C-alpha cells in the first residue's frame, strides 16, 4: 500500500499507522516534516549502551553503519565513544534535526556513487550521514 503524502486532508500521525507497509521516500519525509516520528527517542538506546562492547569486540575506532538513522542520539554517542559513524537516512529533515540538536556544523557534498545523495559530514568527529533512497 503506497501512501499519497500530498493529500491536503492528511493529519500528522495518520501515516504512522502504516509504517511497515510499502512506503516511499516522500512518505518518510512527510513523517519527519510533520513531527510524526513517535519511534524517535531523545536518548541513547539503553540496549546499545549495554552491548557496545559486544558490538565492537571491545575495540575503539570501529566504523559503524547506522541505517535509518534519523536524528538518533546513538550516532553522537557512538562518535563520543571514539568510533567512526556513517548514518543513512532518506528523510533529510531527520538528518538536519540531528545536526541541529547537537549544534554541529557540517559540510554537504554530493555522492559520486549514489545518484541524488547528499553527504552531511563533520570530519573532525568522523561522522557523516548520507541522505538517499537505496
């Protein structure tokens, strides 16, 4: 089921009922733009904190991929633990919210390998988020 996010009658949160159905990039963007992201946590996920040593095998400087990253606090926490983090998100609003909430200045570049992708990066933190639909 594909949702038409351009319908003027849609109310914030209506699309959230259909998460897991076949959703387009514009569906996800609509959710972020309308603050209908009830799954988003404003804290580091406790399970990640509990199992980080298992995930990294006790090493620092690991490169960690975070698909569907949105504005996750997990990204910043992992960077603060000394890891390189690459987030991937289709909704640009989620990425922008992440950088704004942590007051991070970022550079934006185009991807050479992924059509229409934007790469938001903070090189001194070894952190980047790729806005694209894969």
